[in-house]
C-alpha cells in the first residue's frame, strides 16, 4: 500500500512539472540609457537547453533635449528630438544559474533607421531573469549598444522588463 501511494504521488508530481527547455516567451522591456535616452524593446525569445536562448527583437529609442525656446524639456523637445528603431537578433548564453533565477550574456546585431539614415547596431550586455509562477519572468538588463551611423555612437543603460510564456 505504501509503495502504491508513493507511485501515485510521484506520477502526480511528475505530471505537473514543466521543464523550461524549448520554451517560448514574449517580452517587453523599458529602460533609461546614457545620455538622455529612453529605450523600449519588444521581443520573442526561444529558450534552448540549459537556459541558453535566441531573441528576435524590435527596439525603439528616443533621445530628448532641452527646448531652445523655453530652456526646459517640453513635449516637443522630448518626443521629436531624435528617434530611431531597429530589428535584430541576439544569442544569449547562460553564464549563471540558481534555484529560481539565471543570468545570460546578450550578444546581437540589428538594422533599422532614424528619421534620415539606415542604422546598424551591435548589442552587448548582461540579463538576469527571475522565474515566477506560471512561467512568467521578471528581468533586468545592463545593455551596451554600438550604433553605426546614428546620432549616438555608444548607448549604455539599464532595462527592466517582463517575459510572458507563449503556449
């Protein structure tokens, strides 16, 4: 009887466990970048074995400045100063693991545009993920972007975001 109860408990536990290998997520991240920049990234992430992942992303960037007429940051100088967008891919090898968290390097490239020219970008950084119930994840990211032909050659900052599982 005891062995039957153990077998039932093991089967019930095993059927509710969901491995994180080959899982897919949609994520949204918002961050502040040096100097006077805001960044928003929408991405699709495919996690492979051992928390390594591939990320396909769309990114928008706004750089604000003080208004020349009033000397403050007004809506016009915030939203219409310098804007860019890009689409890219990043590989994220896992470098640290814990019980409910893991950290990845983020290495990628993108192409996009500002209001005038084509932009190319190389992306490097570190991302740390915290796993919640239901497969949700919260993350923070330290990112560094090298933008080719952009107003900013080098962008660096911190991003906070959430990842939602795709079923």
